[in-house]
């Protein structure tokens, strides 16, 4: 679920933005924390298996002699019911989490931004019709539509990703429409129109690129939110299936014996929490830096 | 104002209509064999034929839609493949448990969120503000299902303070059973002067409600803070100060009223979040409500149940939005007395 | 001359942000007598609103008083503790603002908002308070007082709202009313009605007014005396007839000449070339020197102090005290 900027800030980021962003990420403790986490996630996603102490177990190989070991020096996060090292599984699982969320957000943007840009630029009946459609999708409580779609298509990570993308595109449509409306009246758009550039080109070449700032800010926050949503779906069984090292799935698997072997569910859940927290913090940071009032 | 109300009601009706089209599409148009999904895995050919005719699946889609609408409006939402009972009946019977959970979570989240947001705005950039901002962002980032599990470990296993799951202790059913009147255990227990049950049900409600309230608290606190800060910057607050009104009066009796108006929208959003959020919380705490039913239906591909729940949830959200919009309009004299 | 009600002495206000510090008021002095209407005139950004806000200590968080004093009756306003200062605001000194539409709280009725003000400063019973509110609303010429009391701000026109704000300002019978551009946001007909109203009530009730505006025409109709402000400093301080008959500061002359008149119709508008300097605190000599056609070296080197050039007529200009220059 996305709570976006109150007013879309269009055009290029203000001067000195890169500078202030760097300062915020490096000096502010919360910013630094988020930066570290996100970089770590990306690294884990790329070279996960190489980083994990027990890469095979990370992928799913069991080890009967090491079942349900509590956290120790050999196994920082302990082991699960199949003797697999949880730290390794968390590391390897980062790829799934990140890839799925980026895919979902990318797909949602690919669908939503053009629809919103066209609606905002065209106004009139096209705008009305497209917005009516968008509102319909937004009328579903968060995740309910996704759950219904996954139920219809059958469980599985790809179905979950598709379902989430279908639930998410309306937010980008709305955002893109907002920026398109503010950009529409700008002199350079009017100039382009007056020299005969076709609408399609205007939307593609001018409206969309200039709308990217708020959209990318939203996308950053959404990556975190989608990790949470995908994890939640996996927890109730609508996502990845065993033996995949999916964080949500791991929490569900550990649930049966959580009271005595608390580590099996705790660490994967912690991974989700920390990842979402980092993206939310970055999102807040970006929003503060781009807030037109603070820059005035 | 009446014109506004009429327009909003019409708008909501239209949205409900549109939603029914979506659920219809999901239920009848997209699946390759909707009749088989409707009956279940052990469907025999003659049954499939009967259902095909009953649901009008051999007709053109527009006609199918009309059949679908007729069924929905008359209360025939199909039969649950899992429980063999009518879907609508299943939903209604489990609703009170979920309502009690959501009500408890909201009763906690709304006052707490608002108080935190106001304090945060009042003491900007000082420790209370920092604390509240940390709490808020943690609240909106926490996976509810994970939080629930952690609370179970800490409060049940480690501290032995609160029960693990369910709505009431098993033995209470014999020692002090609750007379079902509304289906809300706290209310029913109180109405029947059954204090043992009241206490027991309350204890069972604590952890699930807390878990469900985390996200709303975070979101409401953030939005209240932002709204208060913006309100305190307004001309009319400057006027109030210019006339010597006391700081506490200006903040809590004047600015707060203005700031809370937009917060109402956020409250609606958190209610919507709770609708689906309760699914996860119910699973973790074995809470016998709509959520558990929904999740089991999804895992068992109980198609009629899934579609029924989807439509129900969407309709509930439309209703929530309608109420929030109308409440906001009524509370704002600029709309109420346009 | 009547007794002095308010004395502002060498007031300096600066804005302090993380990186810079800039002076907005650089040594402003003025006097307001009991029952006197003093107009404070200047371009946008010259610091006139800030002067008004300083008197009530309503400065924004980024501003602070660098030096100077403000005395009201026997009180040193800048040294007063916040509790007693609050007692002054809205009861002994009231302020009305430029846009009445945003000055009232949209969620409360006019009546209840005025009642808050009364309740804070007077110990009246509910009935007496309502009676006083009704009385003051009638005195500002509002029709259907009962309806206005029950109305919300969005239900009243701009003119009516401004009258209501004046009523709210006067309900506790203040000795001084600070009016910050009260007619700027109103259309001309309404504006003149409000001005006439203000003049009338002021004469009837005898309170003093500090009338802040950029409009010379308005100042001329309303004030007994005029203080001309430029770049945070006082340029000239004279009675209204004296100022318009014999402006002695080049800036005042420029301002008066710039007002369009029927006599000058068809000719190009006279204007003062250049623009207002940003940070007056950093200017060594006269703040107006760069734009003044009569400037001499001394003007740029040494800041002119206020000199008396006639009864109740002070000018801050090196050339003003030299009558042989023959300019007027």
C-alpha cells in the first residue's frame, strides 16, 4: 500500500540535491543505516551463495545431523527443522525478495505510468474513463485483490508477483496523472504542441521523463512495501513453495515450533523488517529532500 | 450538503457495480472451467452440467453477469466447497470475531496514534518527536505476522502473562460459557454479567489487537504529526496567538480540531488495512474469524468462498470510504453549510 | 501634545538561519500618542509589518530582537515575561491582519471565536460576554448581528469579515490597535468603507492606531502622523499635512510623486529607479544613497541620524537640515 507525496514535484530535482542526498545518507545515522542495509541486500542478491557459510543448505539441501540447533558460532542464526543453516538461507533468500519486488514495481510502473500520463495529458473523457478504471482497482482493500488473483491462478511466486503488480499499478497511474496535469500547462509543453509534435511523442518524450522524480521516490518506498506484501503472501502459503529460501515462507515453516525454537521464524522475519525499514527510511529521506517548501 | 450526500451515495453505488464486474470476471470469465471451480475437485460430469446451466455459464457474458448479479443480490453466493455451507452464511457467522478484533485494534490505535502525533508536533525536533517518529516508522515497517509470533514468544512462552491463541480458554466453555447475543465476546460477556469470561476474553484479545494495531498507530501518528505541523503554521493560529490565547488552548482546543479533519482519511485507510491485515493476525493467533476462513479457502482453492470474501471485503471498503467521506463533510462547516 | 502611549526606541530585528544572519529592522524609533493615528508607510519588505509584530512580540521563530526597547504605558514590552505579554495581547494592544478570510478559524463560528478572546481577558458571565460581543459587532456596522455571530467565516464576505475582525480587536477595549494592511486585500469600494469605519470608531472611542500600509493615499485619509520607513530604517516622521506639503526626505518625495493623480494623467508614471537593498544592517551610509539623485559622498560614508526640521517633523537625511539647498 502506497502513501505518496501530497503534491507531485515535477521536473528535475532541485540544485544541490545530489549533494544533500549524499550528505544525508553518509552522515545522518538513520540514512547511513538504510544505505548499509540496501547495499547489503543488493550484494546478497548478486553473490548470495558465495557469501553464505553453507551455500548448499541455503538452496535447500538438508543436514539431518544439525536439526534445530540454537544460534551459535557455527550457525549464527541457528538451524531449522531440516538442519539447514538459517543465516545462509536468509542470505540466499535476499535475491528472491529483491528480484520479486523490483519486478513487481517495474511492472506496475510500466502499466500505470503510461495510463496515468495519458489520462492526465488528455483530460476530458479519456481521463475520466481511465480514472474510473483506476479507482475501481483502488477500491479493493490492500492485498485482497492480490490474494484473490493468486487464488484464481494458483500459488507460486510468479503468480504472486503478477497479482501484486496488478494491485499496484493504479498508484502509479494516479501519480503519473498528477504530474502530467501539472506539466501540461508548462510553456515548453505548449511550445511543443504548437509546433505540431504529435501527442504521443509529447507524452513519451517530455511528460514521462519529467514525471520521474516523484515516481522514482514512490518506487523506492514501494520496493520495501512489496517485500513486505510478498512475504505476507508467502507466509499464508500463496507465494513461493518449499524448499525455496523465501523469507515469508521460512517464517511460516518455523511457526510450528516457534515457542521453543524461536530462531527459525525470528531471523527471516527480522530480515523482512529490516529491509522494509531501510526502504521506508530512504523514502522519507528522499521526500524531505525534495519537499518544495523546505527548499524555498 | 444533501446534494453532496446524494452524489457520494451514487458514486459508491457505481463503484460497487464496477467491483461486481471485476469479481464476476475473476469468478466466471477468467477461469477456464468455472463450473469445476465452483463445485470443487471431486466434480462429476453431470454436476458440472447442472452447475453450468444454473450459473448460466453457457450464455453470453452479459447474460452471465445478470445471472451473477441476481444471485449476489438474493444472497446466493454459492456454497463453500470446504464446509458445504452457503458462503454468505459462513462470512456472516465469522464476522463478529473479526469485527471484535478490528474494533479492539482501532480503539487502541486511533487515540494512541493521535496523541503521539500531537505530542510529536508540539515538541518538534526534541526527544518526544524523535521517539514518536521512530515508533511510527517501525510500526509501518513491521510485518504483522512476525510481530504476532514475537509477541507470542515473549508474552506466552517467556513471561507467561497472556494466552497463546484463540478467543477464550477452552475450559471456559464449561465453567462460564458466554451466551451469544452479538457474537462479540466482550459485549456478550458483559451483558450476561459473566465477568470471568469477560476477563478471559479480554486477555485473549490483547496480543492480537496489539499486533493488528502496530501499522495503524504508526501511520496515524505520522499523519497527525504532519497535519498538526501544517495547521500550526496557519494564519488563524497566528491570529489566536496574537490575541493572547493560551498555548495549550491554541494547540489542543483549536489547532487539533483543524488538524484532525484530514486525519480522518488516514483512519479510513487504516481500517482498510485492518480488513486484510486481520487475515494474517487471525492465522497467527488461531482467531476463528473471517481471516482464518479466507486463508483456508485460498489454500484449498475454495473458489466460491474466495470470490465471496473478495466481494465482501471490497464492499466493506467502499462502505468505510463512504462513511469517512460523509463524516468529513459533515464535520467541516465549509461543506456542511455550503 | 497628548501623552505618549507607545515608544519604540532604536529597534533592531534580525533574521538568523543556520548559515546567515540578516538585519530586517535597523534602528527604528517612533512614538504613538494617546488617541493618535500613526501611519507606517513603506514599500514591501521595508519592515513595517515586522515592526507591528515586534510590538506584540509575535516574531517568527527565525527572527530575534538585536537591540532597542519598546515601552507601552509603563511596561517594557521586550522585557516582559510571556505570561504578562499574553495579557497585553488582544486586551491592551490588538492587531488586525491583511486577509480576513484566513485570519479566522474555518471550523468555529465568528461568535465563538470572539467569545474565546473575551473569555481570555475579561471575567464576564456568559450573558454579559454575549452582550458585549453583540455591542461591538453593532458598532462596526454589521447588519443582522445575530446571524453573523452564528455564522462560519466562509459564509461572510471579505468586507464583513474585516468588520468582524475589527470588532474582535476592539471587544476588550484596547488602548492601541495595530492595523496591518487591513484594506489591501479588499476591493476599492469596500476598502473605503472600512477606512471610514475605522476613522469613525477611532474618533468615538479614542484609541490609538498604528496603521501599516504601502498605500500613501490611504495613509493620507486616515492618519494624523506618518512615519516613512525605508529598508528597515525611519526616513521621515511628520504630521500628515506637513509630510504631504513639505516632504523633506528624497524617498518621501519620490513616493509622493509616484502616486498617480488626475492632474498627471497621460504622462509617464514617476518612479524611483533601483530596488530596495537586501540587508540594511550591512550598509554603512544612508540606505537610500544608491537610488538618490541628490546623494553626496557623505551620504555613502555616514548614516544620517534623525534631525528635527520643524515642529514634529524629523528627517534622516544629511541634506535635510540645510535650508539653503532650496529644495522642497
